[in-house]
C-alpha cells in the first residue's frame, strides 16, 4: 500500500462514556497503519475525557483534544485544524465502523484517487433492528465533475428531485481530501449544533472533480434515546432559511432556485416543521413566537405566495387546527396563504406578539 495515504478520523465527543469504547475500538480493529484517530472532547462532564486520554497513552496514532463545550461543529473543526492525513473522515461517538472498512476504502484511494468517496450505512434502532441504506447512485465506478454538478448536487440543494442519483447528506459516511478542505477553507458552521452536515457536504462537492460510491454499508448509525439529534430544536426554522441562503451563496449562479420544485420543497419544509413544532408540549410560548417570526420572513412569504395550491392550503390549515388550535398562529398562517399584503401581515403581527407578551 502507498505509505503516503493516511486517513484522519475525527470523533466529536460529549458525555459519551457509555458508547465511546465501542466507537474507538471499531477503529483500533482496522489496519491502523494508515489511520490517524482524533478524539475531540467537547467539554464532557462525565468520564469521556479520561477515556480519551487512556487511548492516547496506549496508541500513538490516537490524538486527544480537550476543549470548552461548543457543539459538534466546533469539535469537528477543531479536529480538522490538527489533522495531518491526506484524507479526512468523521465518526460520531455513539456509532461505529465495520471491521476492514478502511482497508476497502484505502484500496479505492490507491486505485482511483477520487476526490470524494461515499459508502452505505446501517441504521440500528432502539430494539437493535438493523436497516441497510445504500445511496441511489452508480456504485463502484468513478463519476466525473459533470455528473456531480448535473445529477448529485441538485437534489442535495433541493432544486431537483434526484430520481436517478441521490446520496445522503451525512458527513460521516464519506471520505474527503484534506487538500480540498484546506484550499477552499471548508468547515462546519460553528453556530450550528444540529443539521450541520449538509452545508459542509455540498460545499465540498462543489469543488470535487470525481466521486466514487462503494456498494457496502460500512457505517453503523446507532439510535440513542434522548440524543441531541432526536430533540426538538427551537431554531430549526431558522436553520431552514440559513440552508437556503447558504445554497444560494454557493450555487446561485449555477442553479435555478426559483424553479417550481425548489419553491415547493422549501414551502413544504416550513409547513411540516411548523406542524411538528406545534405538537411540542414544552416551551409553547417560545415556539409560538418563533413560528410567528418565521411566518413574517419575506423569503418564507415568497415560498408560500409563489407555489401553494388551494387544496394544499385547506389540508395544511386543517392540520394546524387539529394539531394545536392556536388562534394567533392560525390567523397569520391563513393570511399568508390567502396572500394578504405584507403591510396587513405586519400589522397583524404586532397585535399577535403584544397579546402573547401579555400572557
């Protein structure tokens, strides 16, 4: 094997003492002559930090970083700063990798040297049931820049459906070239604690000239009750808007974000998230204020004004009524869908917020 190849595997860790051994040991079982493991302790308050130190003392290819808690994005970025590998991969502390996975990956690097390598993943639910997930893309063949641009990126930024080409937007089931990350200063958004993967992945793919998908499920995603990814995020609607703005910033000159598919996708995303949020039992007032703020956003108004049909309007209003029966939110939602003027919506907004603040 090429001794110059080295994959830096970055594991962000926060209070993961129950799962950390399984995660790290899945890497120790690999052909570690070509691996660098970076454990980033993100201010853990349990024994995670000590467990990390123990591995670093025992294995010279394992490094440890201890930092103040800042979230998974900051932890991954910290790992990227000290990674010395030719390639980079990510592993979450409660997940694990199949044995010999990196042996297969290194063989692909040696033979094809693609800019991005992608592989399938297994979902392990709370009952231990396993579901295999392979991407809808040609496997075991190098795909060129034209296919990346025409077929792979559009579904990820929601300007096309991706009938023939679709990859999951996870950061953890891919291998990246460190030189591309460094050259284009690609990193995770430090302000994100959730939904941080997709913008990193699409920005990286923007600069890729070749893509290779392995037809095996190497990554094991383990469902953990009460994990961060399963908790309600008060800022989720803001994240939807942030993603849209990021995609336009990266690809505004290359793709049509005003197309019907894109407008429908973003409108439905907002609607579904509002309906989901109204089912939450905690922090109701804060959730309502957040929803009202989002519904007054001019970009959101455009999504609704440009593409909603009367049938869908009635269905979604009924869902809101059944789900929550919040008069203020429902009133504003109706006014948006009925395309009242922005001035009327703003005036209504002032009265609604005033009533909520008086509760």
